[in-house]
C-alpha cells in the first residue's frame, strides 16, 4: 500500500502554535515547511508558502492556539496536498523499459506540477519525486518502519529500484495570509472593525531543494516575544506580499540540486507541453 503523508504528520516534531496570524506571517518569513493545526483546520505550508488549508479557512487561525508539525522535508507538505487530490495517473511505466531519468527530463521541461510514485512491485519502500512548475524534490519511505529519506539519497535509491511507477498531475493554489491586527497604542481607543480584512496575495514559484536535505536541523528563528525556535531549511518558494514592507521573494529560488532536476533562479518557461508524457502499463505476463 502506498504511503500517505497525511497519515504520518503526527510523527513529525511538534511545538505549540500560539500567536494566530502573527505567527503564520513569521513562519512564512522563515520558510517553514510543515502543518499547522488549530481545531479541525489544518494549514499546509512548504518553504513559507501556504499550499492548502483543509477542514477550514485561513480565518480559523486568526487568534487560534494549536500545534505546529515540522516536516522532515519541504517536499512532504506539498506531497500530502497532492495525494489528497486523488487524481488519476496520467502515465505508467516500468523502470526496465523507461527509466525515471527519461520521464524526469520531460516533466522538468514541461513545467509539470504533480508527483511521480514508484511503489508497485518494489519491496524496499515507496519513492516519490514531487514537482512544482518543473522543479523537483525527492523523498522516500524505506523499510518496514518507513524511514524518511530525502534529497540526493532518496533520488539515488529510487533510480536503483525496479518496479512500476506512475505520474500524477496536481493543482496547487497558494493561499494568502492576512496581516495581523496592529496592537493599539496605550490609552488609545481600539480601531473600529472593518468589514474587509486585508489579505496577502501569494504566488508559488518553482519549488526545489537546497544542499540541506530539509528537515529539523535548520536555522534558528526569532519569535515576537524574543525567544528562539529551530525550523527547517530556507529554500524560498515564491512570494507572500501584502503591499507593506515585507521581504520580497518574487525572484524565485536558487537550487543547488542534491535531489532535484534543475538549477538557477526563478521560474523558467515550459518548452514542451506536459501531456507529451505518455505511457502504457507494461506487459508483465
């Protein structure tokens, strides 16, 4: 049975979520990858960009307390969202007939968004390559315990396996984050509530993987109360802009290619349509 990422979120390192919109903005600035839970609502974030909210809306996090779950790799929240779409496979291949590298180059050139799963007839584990606008990250679940492998390690393991793999398309729509309400000055009257809340516009640039394989041993970040917390690597996906003075990440990302397929910065225009990737199930008789 294929590994479902959403079923493994509870295994990730977790910590309290306590500051509503303000903390979400901090997480975006710090390129956090993981899941934020508040009540039934679940917010999925990859490299600081909200890629989906399930069982709720962004308003559920305005003043909420909850739990942060830090992903071992920035690929995992994105993969979780893609798997939940339950899309039909676009193509199917046998590794002995068509190697992963052959399909990878077509998906990269076509600016593909979705994932490749190598799991059928594979005894060692489940292997995934997650794509966004042609950039890719690799992740694997190996052995009976489903140990997580990322980056170049995951990619090399996948290329050594023999089995059937499938290509699944996905749609990713970034979710903008509202600005936190400013604290009133001492002795001042609270501002009247507006009927409309200013919401950030979020655009997801191509996702890739840096030399750090992702996960828990990342850099430290400052919180609004002056305390510090460790997050994952900073790979910078797209931008989150509100029109106020916030860091501009519109220039895309620099990718150093440990487990991905492309380098450089910013989006690159697709050269071939994704639907040129075709295939049929191998004759296993």
